């Protein structure tokens, strides 16, 4: 597998902060001018003085009112609550496939049918997609500054050369590798093949933007890197946490960095082990040029073999997509999903019933230790597994524990929470899960702390007879609606209603569309009850290996709150 260069350094891109103007202090009201007799020879000066006094009186009258009057209250929108509007543009970033020589990667994009008024729009996927205006110069490799996009120089008026039409940012580019034509039907196709395949940018606009999601699935059959790897592509960001990485034994773990923006991103990769932060200058100031991809082999920045790692990817400037791929020789491979933000309680959904081994990895911040309860969500609610009741994590370090066959042949979700409610410490957690076949061959997947699905969540790439949903109610009992979309090549959607007991976990075979042709999407909608976390397991046995991958579902945030506004002339007097 190719090890790309990764240490292009660049410093911070500084921006001048906006400084509001100083508050206006109204002038004090002037005292009325006294009438005075004209002195001989002073007529011109007196007229000038009278003119100035008159102007001062006028100004005093105006600003005196502003000073004496009570400030006007903000204008009210007659009690009208904020309205809800659909998003009009959604962008996702998919990592480099890291598929070796025998692997193949599939990209599947989908937008669930909506109920809003948005029309038109487009959805597309492109290799290393960058915004329409590219930089005119190559990115600098100097460590002193980030690189920004420079618009092309406009053609002067009257030069005789026609001006190039502005590209439509809401239309699919001509070189798009995959396009989505309408909500409700997934589009699927192969990613760019090869050991150095780039990452992918995905964009949807108009009616295709609300709920737009992209799933990337890779099958590798060679012994090194053997396994099924899948993930749901994520929006570009500046802060990513991963727990469960390693540089020990046969592990080959990479961080994939993909920049679909029009300016360079400067990134630091921070590694934490059982002795705390692993400081390495080579992991700081990594420059990712606009519209490009880089992968960083963790063993080159970990200063030796480390069994359990937490990885923090932080962008000093710019935004980008970050993902972490783990491969454990012939024992399995998958993407380690980005965790929810550090929090005192983390819920990790998606433990299969036939889990043969599980290893929990937890990071605590440098400010405080973390003492945590370990609980499982079974079919009847939360319980504490015998022999694995708690875990202690030292400040700024990583702790790990082998949980073995913790699920006891039942599906489950895992929860970590403070042993003492008065001592909450924000943590990041990851869980490696192994499944082993009758022949002893195995595959692995990684779970992570996840947020509730909210109103709606979707996972795009599902195959006939291969997908199972794990649904965990973290509080009160809940009811959800699960919909299997039409297939990419045809089929009629199917819907199922599922009830989840309080604190319980249920496994649901994916409702498959009638007459399925191709792949289909699964959408989960909360109908009533408490919050629900969900994960989808895709199992595709290949060459006697029980290949599988697990993805948590996340709220698609297809709508936003739009506050009411009203004109407020009084603002000029405040």
C-alpha cells in the first residue's frame, strides 16, 4: 500500500477580526444662549457666534431627545414562532478508498423523499471535488501561511474577448462520477480504483439537499487488509475524534485527509496512548492543498508501537474531511468512525449477537480522570455486565479493556457514564467488535459514541438479505418507522414500524423493497417516545470470511429554524 508524503507544512492563516464601531455617545444638551448687546465693531464675529450657537441648539435638540427618551424595545413579530425551512445545499466528504490491489469500492448516494416545497436541484459525486473557482497558483509548501484560492483575473471590458460564464454551483459538473436524479431512488457506482485513489466530494442542492447521504463500501480479499470496510461520508469540519487506533502487531492504520474546499487546510494530528500525548513535530502543520487528498500512516508519527490510541485531528485553518482506516492483517479491517464530541456519557450502538470479542478504548481529557460505569442495553433494558462493571481512565491518557463475548448471543448497545454523577468528565470512546466464522476466520468493525437519530436518519448502501438495524432507546420506550427505499435499479419501497422498550435494544432485518433490483437505502424516523440511537450492520460473507461493517445512523438535519424578523426603526436611537 502506498505511503504518500504527508508532511507539507504550512502555518496558520490569520484573519483580521471584525471590530465593532465604538458606541455612540450623544452630545449633551447645550444651555440656551443668552441675549447679548452688540458691541461696536463686533458685528461679523457676533453673527458667526450666533450661527454657531443656533447650530448647537439644533444639535442639542436632536441629541437631547436621544439622551432623555427611554430606549425603544426590540420590535416584536406579533408572537410568531420561528419557522422551519428545508436546507438548500448539503455537502459531504468521502475518504480515500485505501483498497490495496484486490479491493473494490462502491459509492452510493441517496436523498429520501421529502414533504417540503423545494424543487429542482442536483446531486453529484466528484473525485477531490473543489468549489468552482480554483486557485490560480500552486499551493505554497512554506510553513508560514495557508493558501487561499485566488479568483481568475476578469477579462477587461472592451477587450474583444468574451467573458467566461460564471459556473453554476448548484448544477452537477461535467466530470461528475455519479449523479442523483431524484429523491427516493439511490444512485450507485464504483469509486476510482487503484492504490492511490483520491477522496470524493459529494454535493446536493435544491430538492435533493434535505437528507442527502453517501455511503462508501470497500471489499478487500487479499490477506493483508482482508475485510469489509464501510462508512457514511461526513461534512467537512475542523475537529475529529477517533478511539481504537493502533500501531502494534499487524495493524496498518491510516488517517485520510480530503480537502474539497477552495483554500488549503493546515492540520495537526494528535495521538494519545496509555502514557498520554505522543508529541511529534511531524504530525503538526500538515498542509492539504485545495481539491486534494493525503493519507498519513500512523506508525510514522507514533514513535513506536502503541497498542491503543485515541486520535484527534484538528484543522488550524481551513476545513476538510477526516477519516481513520484500520487494518489488522488477516483479522479484519474497517473504518473507525469519527466519534460524537467528548461528553460525560457516551452510547455506542451496534453490537451483533454473535460478537466473538470486543475491546473498549477510552480517552480522558488532560484536566481530569474519568471513572465510568459500563452498561449494556439488552432486550429488556440497561444492565451491568458481570466482571466488566467499570473502567478508570487517567487524565490525558487512554485506557482499554477486553470485554470478550460480552453480548452473550444477544444484540446490544453499550453505554459509558460517570460512576459519580457529581464528577462528570467528557470522554471519547471506541469499541472494536470481532465476528468469527466456524472455520476460525474473522473480520472486525469499530463502533463509537453516537448521538440520537433525531427526526430522521438514513444509510444508503444496503444489499438483499445483508442488512440488519440495531435500535437502542436510551431513555423512555420509543416507536420508529423504518423504510426501505426503491432499489437503484427498481423496486417498490417497504415500511415497517418498530417499538423499542425503555433502555432496550432490538435487531430488525431491513425491510426490503418488493421487486428489488440493485441496492437500496434505509431511513429511520422517530415517531414517538424517547431518543433512539441506531446502527446498521452490512454482512457480506466472502471467501469463507464473515465480512461485516457497522455504521451508526445520524440525524440528517434536513431542516433548519428560521427566526422571524420585523423592521425596527428604533434601532437608530439605541
